[in-house]
């Protein structure tokens, strides 16, 4: 009897874990999707005038959305936007 209850608990925990993992993979952000990343990479490269793989305030000045929200997008507070930060910003635009 005791092992049956333990088995049922283990099965329930396993099922919940698998369901959580499935939901997490299904809801991958747009920034992680290949088609979004390809477009963002091309746009990122166009803005990256000095080809240092980072976008400065000056480089994003022509993009009103990026320039006005630069500080909020710079999540690691290094004064530039890297490709990941840029992709998050662009995926948020796609969702609007």
C-alpha cells in the first residue's frame, strides 16, 4: 500500500515536470526563433556601422524605437546593445 502511494506521487510529479517542460519549449520567445533571428541579424548588421557586434547610442540614433528605449534595452548596463538585447527589442516589436 505504501509503495503504491509513493509510486502514484512519483508518477504525478513526473507528469507535471514533463508538462512544464513542454509548455516552456512551446512558448519560446520570438527572439529565439530562427526566422526572427535571421531578420534581426541582418538589421543589426546594417546598424552596426563599426562592425564591433555592439550597437552604440549613435548607431541606433536613426531607429526611433531603439534610441528612445535604449536604457531599458541595455539590460547588462554596459552602454551598448548586444545582439541578444537587440533581438529581444525586435521580438517585442513583432508582438505589438
